[in-house]
């Protein structure tokens, strides 16, 4: 039967056995039950001569081994061990010494040699060997540990201290110093342990070693001793190497003594000096401390300190990060500390952008603005606020660019201080140095609020003289004159404006002019303006606006009676006829220019007009002119084709059909042999 495919046998009962068998018992039974044939033979010697003969033979074998491979220390140690078993101590020492001549740096060889002397209770020999070993191998801690252990077992405490002092002269690792301290603690020599700690922290000035010393003083010293240790640690380590764990331990110790103010001062001192990345645990410990022993103000102070450290790291990593400066300044403003807030703002505005490009200055300028507003509103220091505005304006390179907001804010500030002359001087200086549309607008708004219309006229004149393409300036100027009921001057301004060669938004200017005439009831003037505008541009929107204008023109009777728009009768037939004529003119104009999409827009506007004001027949007449959509393909420059929507108008179809019929009749007449007389 093939059992090769079966798996390993499974243990069904996995419970612990009632009788437990140890590994030692298994080994003992294996030795006891060993068969006699397999046991090592026991050699018996009849007399002393036979023993000496056996020893000589073994020594020759060992000598052969060590001569064959001198650097193999195992052969030497087996040889020495055999001599020790034969109670030949002098021979064993000789073998160990010969081995040391071959390799004096073998730690295992030294240990075997020393342990052999200790087992035979040759204390002086062992002491001499240990002294030799630590002299040859001073960096091997195992030899020193052996040495001090032996001397302590012999109760030679003075010798132990002497060995430790020799060891400490080599400045070993922390474990060696800890062993020395523990030795002194075992025998109550606390003042000596304190001296060792002092030397220990000089050799290994890590914060954890100072904490160990503080724990020692906490156990065996006084509170003043503990404070002195922590203070020495902070002073010795400095701000660069100090660790948060040291401050946490110091503060917790003070909290245990119920010295909460001391603990709070320690936390604050540490948080002000440690970077955010190195004080996460410290922040957490401080928060826990305030929750346990502080009040609401204390907890808020913890949160402020956390954010303060975070912002300090951000601005230290990137001093030109103005967003971080904004957040930092707002944080200090909420804290209510005027000196701190002022210091943050001063540090922030000192970070001048590296280049004279306006895009780099936009965020930076707001630091000055927030600073000045804070000084004015929160601190009520008006003199300092004005000084901030002035210093900011001195800093900006006005020949390359400027910020109208700063000029206007300074002038508005001066107005609030009842210094109207100074405000006008500021805005006049701004317009003279770096004129901008916003500066003119701000200055004019100020004078308008003061009802200084003569000054407003002068400013508008300077504005349009500096920038005649600004349609908004022309419109506002005209609105000012209209508000003063000087219609002749208003029309003159509009006429002068539309005659300019370049305008940024001419459509707005024409619309304002036409609306002005329409609102004044000068409909004939409005028609003439539309006609003049159509001479300049044949845009479809102008035609539609013209038609809508004609719809809203009242009849002659209503104009004579000055009827209001609410009391007017429905649109007159004359107005409808004028509007339809305009639509027809517009369609003919767009048709001649072969502008199909514009013709569609006009027809849609005309159809909407007829549905509102016309009859069913008139609506149907316009609908007959509506085109149909067809899809066409056209070839692109890269030999590809694309689909597009084209419009086919009924009028064009009729004209095409007539032309086709005419061509067909001409062709038929020619085939019949017709001639022209």
C-alpha cells in the first residue's frame, strides 16, 4: 500500500501532558541509558610510570597541534585546560603565557587564563593578569568588569575605586559610568556618586544623563539639589543641544512639589526656545499641565504658544511667506499684546520683496495696510498710523508701479482726522507722481461728498486729458453735468467723447449718450445718434436696439401732454411701422454682407417683436423668412474635414430658382437655333 501521498501525522489531543519532562531529565536519561559499547572508555593506570608515559604522549600531541597552527587559540586553550585537569598549574600558566606571546589581544584567551587563576584561588595571580589585560586592552569593557567584580568580591573597596578611576580615565561609554555610580550607591557613598555624576555629564553631556542625575538627587538629595542639576543642564547644553525631555522632567518635578508657577515658567521658557519640530511632546505635556492645574487663560496661552512656535518656524524657513506673516500677526492681535503684535508687524514689513515687480509686492503691501489699520482702530495711535502710511509710500518704487489703495487709504485717514487740506495734498501728489484711474476716481468721489463740483470738473478734465480712452470717465463726467442741469455741457462732453480715436468701451459710451437723449425726450436726436452709430458699425445688436427704441417712442399727442410711461397707450401703428422698417433695413444690410448668423439673430428679434405687438398674419410673414438648418462639410488646412451648420433662407432659394429657370430657358432657346437680331 502506497503511503507516500499521505501528509504528516496529526496530533489529535493537544492538551498538556499530566507528567512534564524537562530537557535536563532527557539528557540525564540519555547518558544513563547509553550502551556500554558506545560509552567513552575509562582508562586506568597501574602505576605512576604509566601515568607519566600517558602524560608525555598527550603533551607531544598537544605540542604538535600548537606548532602546526600557532594562531589557533583553541588549541592553546585545550592544551592549558588539559594541564589544569592534571593539576599541573605551572605548566598551564606556561602554556597560557606562550599563547599570549602569539596573540596578546585575544579577549577569550585572557578570560580563560584569568578564570583559571580565580578557580584555583590564586588571587594575586588573577589580579596581576587583570592589571596586564586592562593595560593592553583598555577599550575592552569586559576586562574592566571582571577586574572590579573580583575586587568587590574580595571586599577591597579601595581597590575597586582605584580600578574604576583608571577605567574612567579612558572615558568609556555610559554603562561603565553607571556601574561606578551604582557601586557607590550600594555602599552609601552618595557624595562620591554625586561627584561621579558631575564628571559623567561632562564626558557624556546628553540630556538623558542629566535626567538620571536629577533622579538620583530626587532620591538621595534635596529639592534644591534637583533644581541645581536641572539648571546646570540647561546652562551647559545651551539652546542648540537642549532636549524637550529635560524640560518636561524639570516641570513635572516642580508640579509634584506643587510649585505650579515654577512649572509654568519652565514650560514657557522651553517653548520660546525650542523649534516646533523638536517640541511636540513638550507642547502636549504643557497642555496636559494647564488642563490639570491651570485656568482658561492658561489653556488659551498654551494654544497661543503652540501656534506662535509654528508660525516662527514658517517665517524662519521662508521669510518671504507673507501669508504666514498675516496669520502670525492676526494671532498676536487676538492675544491683545500690543508690543508682541507690533514686533511681528515690524519684522514682517522688513521682508521687502526681492525684485521690483508688482506681482511680488501685492501681498506684501497688505502687511502695511493691516498694520496701519490695526494701529488706528485697535491701538488708537493716530500718529503712528500716519507714519506707517508715509513710510510705505516712501518704500514703493512709484516710477515703475504704484498702489492706488495706499494713497486713497492715507487720504481717507487724513479726512477722518479732519485734515482735509492734507488729504487733498496727498491725492494731488499721487496724481502728479503716478496717475491712475483709481486715483482720479477716489479723489473725485471725495470731492463729490464735499459738494465741491468745481473741483470735480477740474479733476474730470485732468482725468480725460490723461486717459481719453476711458469711457467710464467720460460717462461719469457727463452724469455730473446732467446732475447739475447743464444739458448743453453734457451734450458737449458726449460729443467730444465719441469723437475720440481710441475708446476702451465705445458701446457703453454710445449707449449712455443715446439713453441720455431718450430720457430727456429728445427722440429725434436719439434717432440721429443711432444713424451715426450705424455709419460707424453695422452690428446686429445696434439694429435690434434701434428697433426697440422706435417701439418705445410715444406718439406726438402723448409727447405734447407729457404722458408718463405707465399711462401711455399701447404701441402706436406708426411706431410699429418704423420698427419694421428698421428690421427690414437691417436684414437687407446683413444679406448684402452675407452674414447669415446675424440675419438669424435679427429674424429672431423681429419674430419676438411681432409676437408681442403684431398680428397673426405679420407673425406668419416673419416665420416664412426663417431659414432652415442644414449640415455641411468643409475642408480644413490639414486635409481634414469638419461638419458645420449652415442656414438656407427662403428668399435666397427663390432667387436661385428664378436664376435656374432663366438659364434653362436660355439653353433651350440656344438649342433651337435662336439668334439675336
